[in-house]
């Protein structure tokens, strides 16, 4: 064979090899996506429930929080970080719920990880009445004791601007969170876009129905205020349905309620003739029990849905079923007709 002709053959064969390899690689990648489930790590129960409903049999969704663990004081262990590093999608609530997320994500060496910040575009609330309340404290103290230490206390806390991270309890915000998770799924696996979209739409319409039910039931109650002996988790819910709400703690249940807070809760119960006090999930309702005994009211549960116990997970409890239970509890406590 002449050299020229031989050169041509080499070039053509090389081109064919390149084309063939690239086609077969693409095919392999597609097959991998087709056969493999998308690995999703979520930080909080609502996100877990939303992602499971969107991904269904095409996703393997993991809740990072171990069952029954209080989420505000949770920090991921090294093995959790390894799991996040191996995932396709990481869904977190936002920086006020998971202050550790930013640093953990910076430390990962996983370029293809899709990160979903579910708080994106949602305007967060500041702790309601915190400022006025502290002024109230200050005045009260001054009148009685005139202590200097109250000054430092107010000063320190006055500069602390914490935003309320419990926005999943506003079902309008919850629908936006679903949209963000959906975007993550579609970005990872665009070939099943329609499937994810349909599932997300279905879930959102159920949340819409739930919202209407809350509006309807809560519009016919004798009372418009409720007392919660837990942390301040229901600010968004109260705001959405025009309710007032007093809680024993701030945004996380890690401090003892002050004696003034206990007095405020007792006063609110008496002033409004309430017959029930709410306690939260996952934590022994010690404060609620004390108040209930003192004021002769009954206890009811309001579930913030942050996390579930092992027992609740085994029972297959969903975000929507938890919220339906909450509505029943509110219906009783607010004396709805
Ligand atoms: Zn909380």
C-alpha cells in the first residue's frame, strides 16, 4: 500500500474510534442515570418528605438527622460529611436552621453535587415582639430592682438578629421549597423532568388543600391566641392564619424559660380564658406540664415537624398527616365551632 493511502486509513480509523468511544461513553452515562437512583441527602423532615414525594422510585432519599434528635443543636459528624460528599443532591433548609452547612459545603471536593437551599427567595421573619418585649422586661426590672446587670443583658441580646427558620410551617413557603427541590432533581436528571414536575405539582396541590382547610377551620374559632410551652416554631403559621402566639423559648429549645416568660404565659392563658396549653415534639414537656398544673388547663401537642421519632418514622407518618393532627389540636385549643 502506498504511504499516502495508509495515512488516510489511519486518520479515518482514528476518527471512527474517537466517535465510537464518545458515543459509547455517553450511552454508559445515560444508562448509569437510568438505572441508578439519585442520591439525595436532606437535613430536616419536611425536606425529606418533599424530596421523597418528588423523586419517588427514582431517588434514594436520606434524612441526615437520626430519629428523635433535636435539630437546632445538631451538627453533622465526619461520617455525615462523607455521605454528603457522595450524594447527587444536598437539600438544606437555610443558614438559620443549619448554620453549619456553609462551612461543610466549602470543605467538600465534590464538584457535581447539586446544592438546594430551600429558603431561596423566601422572606424570613424576625422573632416577633422580641424588641418590645425586652424593653418591657427592662422597665419591670428597673422599677423593682434597678439592677445594673439588666443593662448588659439587654445590650447583648439587642444586637442579636436571628431570623426565624421555621418557614416550612407556612404552606405557601412550603410550596416554594418544593419548587427549589424540583429544580435540583431536573438539573440532575433532565430526562425525567415531566415525572418530577408532575409529582411536585401533586404535592403542592395537596398543600394547597391543607392551607384552605386551615383557613376554613381557623376562621370559626372563639379564641385567636394560643400558648405554646415550647420554642418559637409557629410564628409563620400564626401569621398566615391571623393568630397570636406566645411561646416559652426563642427559636431553639436550648435555654430555660425566664420566670417573666412563665408569668407572661400564665397571664395569657388566664386573660383569654384558654383551656389548653401546647407542648412540642421530641422534648419532655416539663414546662408545659408545670404550667398546666398551675393554671388547671390541659395539654395538647403541636408538632413542628423538624424531625420524627423512630416510632413515628416506622408508622410512615407524613408531613401532611402531622399538619392535619396539628389542625385538630388547634381546633380544640382555640375552641373552634
Ligand atoms: Zn425549631
